[in-house]
C-alpha cells in the first residue's frame, strides 16, 4: 500500500504496486523534490488572524518549497500553522504582508501542530530560518539562527539589533560590551575606553561619576554657535592658561596661590557691552562688601560700600570728570596739588588749579575766572618794585591789605569763592610781607 510518511510528503510506492504507472509516479516525485528546493508564495486571506498551510501529499503546492513568502493584507498579527504536524522540515520564511489598516505593519507567527508548542515570530518585512520538529500536536518551531556563530560576518546594508537591552560584545571572553538602554542610548561597560587613532586619545568613565576625555596632545572643540558647559569648568594645573583669539593674543594665566594675570600686548578687560545698563565689580568680603561700577543712568563711575550699585557711595566721577566725595577725606601722608605759575599775570583761571605763583613787575588787578562756588586756594605773590595792586569788582579785599601788598616783597594770599559770580563774591586775605 502506498504512503506519504516522509518529510517531503512524496509518494512511497509499495512493493509490486503502481504497475504501469511507476515511471509517472517516480517522475512526479522527482519534480516535487525539485520544487522543494525552490520558493513559493502563499497569500493570507485579508484581515485573517489565523492561517493554515498544508503541505499536500504527492501534489505540487506553494508551501512545499524550502523558501516560503507570505503575502496578503493584515489588520492584526496572524498565526500560521504548518501541517501536517509530523513532518520535520527547515523553512526560510519571509513576512511580505501589507497593512490593511493604519496601525501596522504586523507580525506573522509560525507554529506547527494544534497544541501550544513554541512558535517563531517574524516581523513584517523580515525573513527567518525556522525548523519544524514534527512533534505532533505539541510540535515546536525553532528560530534556527536565534544564536548564530560565524567567523566573519559581512553586512551589505543596515544592521539592526531588534531587542531592547541588546548587547554587542567584543573579545574572546566578551570583556568589552556595548549595551542598549531603551529610550536612552548605548553604554560602554566598566572603565573600558573608546579610543581614536591610537590608545592615547580616548573617552571613558574613569571612575563612578567621572567622564574622562583624553587627547594625546590637544582636544579641539568646534561648534558653529557655542560650546556649552552646564556646570563648573576647572583648569586643574598650576600655571594654566586660558587663551582668547585665533592666535591667543590675550591670555588669562593662573599663578599658584596668587591669582590671575591678564596678558597681551595691550590687554583690556571691558565690563558691559555698550547697552543702557549698569555694570559693576563686587568685592565679596567676609564682613563687608565693596563695589566699583558704572551707574549708566547717571553716566557716573561709582565706588561704594555694599554690593548694590548706588548703595552707600564713597566716590563718583561724572562725564565731565567732576569728582564727588561723599564723606571726609583722610590723608595719612602729605597732600599737595599743582601750583600754576601765572608768569606776571594777576588773572587766575580757577579751572587750571587751586594754587598759583605770580610776579608783578607792573601795576596789576587781581582777577579770577572760571570760578566754582566753594573753591579755595593760595597765591604766592611777588611784588617786584612797589607796583600798585587793586582788586576786580568780584574780589572782596581789604584796602589796607591792598596797600600792604602794593609794596615790594613776597606775600601769601588766600581766597575763598562764595558764589559763581557777582561783586565781592571772592574773599581774599593776605599775610604780611614774608621777605
């Protein structure tokens, strides 16, 4: 009696059977064997979530070949059962299905037998090699290449590791690994290094919480807009230099236990960017702060106590170089100013100085110009020969004093301005003859 009890479902002719048709049957078997080495295509009914594939006894069918391509439109994953469940086969299977809805594409699951034996999932567009163990209702389908060992593997296009937490291992004992973390990235294990060019240039986690970037000589950071450092930037060598410019024409150099030196041909530190805003430097002391800054609204340079610009000012300089001192001035050494030599002129320009020296060789009138209320000073007057001296209408000077200084001799005059203009607004006194 003929049977089909083999993995290709070929006709096995019984002894003495098939008289007169033996050649035809044998030729069919040979054709079916050839078919088994080819490929076939089978369509899944649209939107089906199960599908049965049956390898026919002694007849051509699309799933006899070793390579099966499944087509059809799916709206969900589809479980494909290959029967009969007694055959032991190896198949190359491609999931070439399409998406009939909008949530795909979908997987196909290859199983054998009616029971709950293991199945192999083939994602849409992928191809897998599976083996059927022919175990009846509990038959198991295995992914042949689930663990594949090769000597050299050449991939002509994309290589994708399709599982979360996939690990790429390197070395005979897999001492170096690259591990995927879902939604985060890749992790190089331990303190292993990612080197560039040679082992002297690398990136690695040198210890817990410390990322080390080492360049054999130089590390170059380049960005079209900016290189951003989220927290502290530390230069960990004594004498470290921070350079600025294409040729480092300006440098900031660390001096151990001393401070920083701004270097260059004409080094300039500019505070502010020409905007309408205050700018300052604050000296943060233990018990007391001080500041120096620009009060932009007033166009004043201010030095004061505290950290807020304008708080307790001590000294300010305005745009006209007028200096205002907010409290007493204490001089611990001598204080002196410029003495203007008036060269035989008795007209004293108070914008030039407070103190003057002049010699009279003719009769003269004491006159003050460019006066400021509150200004005071001294005049050394040398009368070369009994030349008469009088005072301008602005000058309040005693007649007896004028008589005294009109005689030959050297005199000391003191003046005080009571108003910016007006008669008798500049008070003048004189000492007796000095020589």
